[in-house]
């Protein structure tokens, strides 16, 4: 029997995970990482978020590690993480659909300037912000056109936005203009009403959303960050907001997380903050995805969301 050990969500979640796997994948032998006397040498797969890497290293026959997050930068930066074991990111239909819905919600909010309504409501102010602009009159750009970015772009395109994307490699998507590489960045940014960040956090992308990049957007553009907080130089974003270069921002990820209570982003009138909730699939959906990945790997097939540690995502 193939054995899966779970550390995600800590010891309190172990019983819940076991019940879910019992219903979606009864063929798997599911154990808790925290079980006393667990034989680490006889584990085939591990489902983790922030595991103790010294325990992972003792799982001598591990065939695969599956992360409950789509961002795996924290694992690759852990010096004890066993990079030789295949690492697969979280995916599945619900993960992609949740992200696409979140970005649609944020983009529509920016389009109608719903932040102004929220601020006015706090002060009991009844005032029309007089914005008559539909999604078909707005251009959204998605930085990071990978698994999630591709879904987001298609969703926005389907609703009526004009959509462009930016990625490392040149690869087209029907109806979406895709730019690739650093040389194409100014052309990509220069026409946008809304910029969406869905890049992974790597040594190339950390800190890249800075004064210069924000300055390359048309004045007053909106910004949605659903990638990672450390992509953004926060002081540069605050300055761009104060100067009107960025019209408003919706931030699901910040640096640090959680944001300290006295951080200026909390109180900025042009900023909407959500607590890293854009896309977290239900445990049932995650378990179905994990089951499918394990079945693929047992058949010696390559899972679609296998990470490349050298590339960093
Ligand atoms: P993918 O690896 O599938 O996609 C990453 C994309 O970024 C690819 O298109 C890749 O280009 C592009 N890219 C990477 N580096 C560069 C670079 N230097 N220059 C240009 N393009 C680059 O990742 P996912 O779509 O699955 O996830 C993206 C990120 O979303 C995650 O890493 C995570 O940080 C974040 N996330 C946030 C969540 C939330 O709730 N807020 C939930 C889930 C994920 P190419 O296609 O050419 O390789």
C-alpha cells in the first residue's frame, strides 16, 4: 500500500485529513507526521506546508513531496530541504477557479473604484463617484502567465476585459496578447489600466515591483498583488499611491505577513487588504488533487506542476 504522511495544518488537523482521504482515496495508507513511533523510513509521499526538513531528510524512500501551497519559495530556501526529491505544487480546478474569481472581484472593484464607496460608508457619506467604465473598456495585464495566471487571464477575457500577459517564455494564449522577457516589459506595462502580479517568488522576481516598474504604468493604473508580498518594494508602492501614479491597490499578499497593526498600508485610503486568502482550495479538493498526483507518479508520469529547483518555481 502506498503511504502518504501529512504534516500540513499541524497535529490538530490530522484526524480531519485522514477522514477526507479515507473517502476520496481509500487505497492510500494515510498517516499523521505527528504519530508517535511513525516509521519515517517507510513513507512514499509527504503532504506539507512548512515541514521540519530534518524529518523529511530521514524519509529515505520518499518518492515525492506535495506542497499544500502553489508558492514553494519557502521550501526551496530551507537549507535542509531535500532538493533531490520531486516537489509538486498545489493545483487542481478549485485552486485555479478561486484565484480567477478573486482577481475578477478585485479588477471590477478597481474599475468602479469601490474603495471610495468603502471609505465613504465608514463616514456615512452618500456621494456618487461617477465612474462609467465597463470591463470591455479596460485592459488588464497579468505578470506571470503560468498555471494560475493563464486561468486568470482566460477568466478576465471571457468576462470582456482586454487582457495581456507577461512571462519568461514565448507562448501564446488565444485572444490574449502575451509578452515575454525583460525587454518586452515596458511595452506590456505601458498600456495597462490594471496590473495583476502572479509571479512566483524567485531571486529574479523579488523586489521587481519598484518605483521604476510602477512608473512605467499609465498614470492612475490599478494594482492587484496575489503573487507574493516580497515582489513589491512597499515604500515605492506607497509613494506611487500618494503621487497618484498608482490609482488604487488590492493586496492579498504583503511583506511581512501578517502586516503589523501600525503598518501604513492598513490605513491607506487607496488600498484594500485581504489576509492571503485569494486561493485556498478546500481540503476535499486538495485531497483529490494529491490523490491524482500520487497516481500519476506511481505510473511514472510527470505531474504538470512539478517544480524545477534550479529555476526556483
Ligand atoms: P507557475 O510556476 O505556473 O507560473 C509562474 C509564471 O511566472 C510563469 O508564467 C513563468 O514564466 C513566470 N515567470 C517566472 N519567473 C519569471 C521571470 N523572471 N520573468 C518573467 N516571467 C517569469 O505558478 P502558478 O501560476 O501556479 O503560481 C504563481 C504564484 O502565485 C505562486 O508562486 C504563488 O506565489 C502565488 N499564489 C498566491 C496565492 C494566494 O492565495 N495569494 C495562492 C496560490 C499561488 P514561464 O511560463 O515562461 O515559465
